[in-house]
């Protein structure tokens, strides 16, 4: 487990760099091809690829800003439309994961939004061949109930991520498990609970209850 806030910050930075390397690398490669290409059709294709990579980079940054950073300002609540836009931007372009958004509350506490987004990120990554990802949350009096459900042909949630979510990891947390550790920490710090479906379940289910006060 991370031993300090500095160590955990470095894990998040490593995760960000890993996820942004591909689209930004594609931007760089596209610019190099564009500089040497003279055929009009190929130049147009290069521009299309550059546009796709730029959009993917921007979408990832928007999502990570809200899931990991201080996005939404310094208020205690975040507009759920902002969270929905971040999720749709992250998964919308790959056409691999279909999103079911089932949140009616106009705003939710910032901590609940971060838990929701991090669980969504983990569940989406676990749908290695794509599938359906349903996201729900509702504030009830003094707490928020969160459910993230993933269903697909192949679901892979490895032991490291499961252990980080459950708080049972014996060794050090690696960058790929940073989102899982963050979700668990936020739930624990806010006096909540986090449940995970069993490894042999036909669908992947995350359930969290987080204090709204």
C-alpha cells in the first residue's frame, strides 16, 4: 500500500502518463507523416487521424481531471452532467462499450462523483471485448448509493485490482491499481462501504455507499 500522499500522487501521475502515451504518440507520428506527405488524399487521412488522436487525448484529460483532480471547482457538489460527459467522452469513440447512464440527481457530492468515475474506469477496462456498462447513483438522505455493472463476452478483473478495491492488497500498489486504491480510500474516508461481485459471477458489479455529508 502507498506509504505517503507523495507516493500515491506519483502512482496517479504514472497512470496518467501511461494512458495518455498512446493518443499523444499518435499525434506525434501523424505530424511526422503529414510533414513528408504530398498526396492530397493521404494528407487528408493524416489530418483525420490527427483529429481523432487530439479528441481522444482531450477526452482522457477531461475524465482524469474529474476522476483524479480538483475539477468541478472548490464546491462540495458536482454537476452530474459533467460526469456523464466525461464518461461518454472516454468510452464513446471506441464503440466497444455501450453506456447506460441511470443518474437523475442534478448534482452529487464531489467524493461520490470521484468514486463513481473510478469504478466506471475499472469496470470499462475489465470489459476486454466490449459490452454493456451501466452506471447508476442516487442520493438518499445522508448518503449516496452507487452501482456500476459491466456485462460482456469476457470480463477480466485481476487480483491486484480486486485486492485494491477490497483493501486486502498485501504488497505495494502499482500505477495500474491507482484508481482502485483511490476509490477504496474515498469510500473509507467518508464512512462508507464497497462491495464487489465474486470472481466467478457472470457479470461484474461494484456497489458503494458513501456518506453525503
